[in-house]
């Protein structure tokens, strides 16, 4: 599989609606600015990897759409109040399949330690696997999922057990599966403790 046939899909909430659990640590304006900065970081790491056919951002926010377009990433506008994150992701994966993508890498928009080499490593694994899953630090959620072809299974993003659900779905579908433990991808910022850890050890590169 050529890397040019693999697209990234980044689902993103409106910056003003994201990271509500950081309320005890940050003002509303600071939370929105933080969400925007991490979103920009994720898109920059994807672009620097130079192994993707493109980056599709799925959002219902005009502000997120403007930020994505400013970085050259096309946007899939979802209807406000989309029922679940999984529905947003599945629609985005179907969109990529319709665009002719051979594979897709779904990455959350709140990964402040993501590096371009992490992206390259995940894409490379699609040469020998149909599904690549990176669990979140809590061991329950999924922070990255690579699939070839893009719509080869229905996702479980947003569920509290999405990691195990994705593993079970991939096995049930007979996909060649590999599980990756990558501490940079596993780390996301949900609460004040995560934010404090990020400030104590800021990302490099």
C-alpha cells in the first residue's frame, strides 16, 4: 500500500465547547485557546509526516473549519448535535472511502505530544495490517485507529470501552490487527491533572 493512499481523519469539537473538564484550571477563553493550540499541533504533526494523501477534519464548528482550511485541510461539516462521536467518525471514513483512499488514520484532536514520526510509524504498519489501534493512557479509550480500507468496521469512539470494542470488532471482522502502546499518542489532556503534567513536561519537536 502506498502512503499517498492513506488519509488522516481528525474529528474536532468547537474550541469553545471542548475541554470542559479543564474548567477548574482554565477560564473559558483559556480553554478555547488551549483546544485550538493542540488542534493546530495535531494538524502540523500530520502534515510534517509527509506520508499522507491528505487530512480531513470532521466538525460542526465554523471556527474549527476555518482553522483547518487555514492549514490546507479539507473539512467535512457535520450537522450540529451529531448523535455520537462514532457516527461522526464513521461518516468521515465513508467520505474517505468515496474519495478513493486506500486507508485511513483516525486521530483525536487533543494529542499535545504527537510527533510526525508517530504518524509515520502508524502508517507503515498498514503495510502488513488491516487495523492498528492505539489505546489511551487510561487503557479504556482509543486515541488512534488506522484502517485499510477506511470503512472496514464501524467504530466505537465515544464509548467508555472503545479500545476493547475496537479490538473485538476488528477480530470479528477477520482483520489483521496490531495493538500499539505509544505513550505520546496515549497522552491526552482531559482534566486539570493532565494539564499540570503537560506544563511540567512540555512536548518537544
